[in-house]
């Protein structure tokens, strides 16, 4: 069982959930605000996880019931020099990049407020679930800033551009139901069942071939950043990698033999 506790995050894999790791932002006393230490630890944990042979889905959530992450810890930034601010921001950029580039699917289980950098972390995930009480927003314009770790680019790739601009220009918060209406949130659950239901979703993903999951994520992410013709070429390259794998044969054998496949990731 994978269990590791850092100072500001917690890494676990629940028993019985083969192939699923849970990474928890663990500063509930600060609404899981992102500070430098948390950013460094998240980068370390994500780098460690991507080399784990038995982790094929990652769930990212927050400790407690009030907040997923409310963005940067402004108390830490109080009095911070411009040089230290820039160094910290480099870490923050690396966090969202590491989530986006994680080789397997990442599900953000939003257990409360996801604001500023917290929402940008959630936007970097492949799928998002949320509690009914979740509040989602990018209020940087109210502080003389704009989102700086992916918000202006990721939000309009998920929401209609006009809606995304309204959220960014006004700094307004969306409810979980509004997020679901616009496709920002895949599923909304009550707080008590968020992780349980998200684990069920993760299990349905993790039961599939690891090579397929990696290929799907890469093909979709890279394909949506280019034109259709190039995207189809990327898809075909990924398709043949899977078609020539041992797992593709195992999938056929298991189907014909009416049994669950035993994936090797090869």
C-alpha cells in the first residue's frame, strides 16, 4: 500500500483500489492555500508517482470539508521580495504543468472552494468532480492580477469563450451546479460521498489498459492543441502503439474467454 505523508500534502492508495493513488492537499487550517512548501512537495510527489508501475489513475483532493484550495497563501507573500515572488511562481507553474503532463488520468475531487490558483490546479486535471457546496472562481482581477498558472488558457478550452471571459473579467464565483451545466464539472456529489463516488469513477478508468489510458490522454491533449489533420496523425501513431502491444492481445483473449484482462502495461 502506497502511503506517504509530507509536511503539506498526503499521498495514499486506498486498499482494494488497485492502480489508484490519492494525493491530498493537507493544510486545512489555511483552507489548503498553496504555499512554497506545498508546491515543492507536490512537484516531488507527482514526479515520484509518474514512475510508479501500479498507479494508473490519480485523484487530487483537499483535506477537510471547506476547501479544495483557495489559491496562493497571501500571508506568505506579505513582504516577499519580487525575486522571491518570481521564484515561488516558478514552482506554482511547475505544479500545474506536472498535473497536465502526468502520464495517466488525473481526477480533481473539489471538496469545497477552488479559487485562484486552486481552480487552476483543478483545471489542470483531466476530470473534475465536486461537492454541492463547492465554489469555483478566478478572482485575480480583483487583486490587480490575472491568473498566471494556466487559468486564462485552460478555462476557455473547457467553457464557451464568452462564459470564460465573463468569469475572468468579473472574478465571479460559479457554483458546482453552474460548473456542471457548463461542462467544467463532470459530476456533483454531496460532501460525504465525494471521495467514495470519485473512487468509483477512478476504478472504472483504472480497470482499462494502462497503455490505452496513456495514449488516450496524450492524443486528446495534444490533438486539441492543433488542427484536425495533425490530430488525426497523432491519434494514428498512438493507435498503432497500442495495436502492437501485448495488452491488445490480452484484451482480445480475455474478451473471448469471458474473463477480466490481466494488463501488463506492455
